[in-house]
C-alpha cells in the first residue's frame, strides 16, 4: 500500500471520473426509467433495512 495515497487523492479528479462514467453509461444505456414507490413501500423497505441492521429476522 502507498502510505501517501490519501494525500495524493483528489476529490475533483474523482468527481470528474465519476461524472464521465455516468455520462458514458447514459450514452450506452439511454435514459433509465424512473422508479416511483409509494410512501408505504418506502416505509416497509426502511423497516426491513433497520431490522436487517439490528440482526432481526426480516422474513
């Protein structure tokens, strides 16, 4: 491992690379469909995630 890797890290370069990847994906995949969920579905998903994080059986 490079001990100076963190000091060499550039958020601006990282952001630029991620932005370019996003543009490339949009170019090749086209517009992705918008996924809309009901408030109830969002709440159920949130509850499942919280239970999973606490180690409870989610099924």
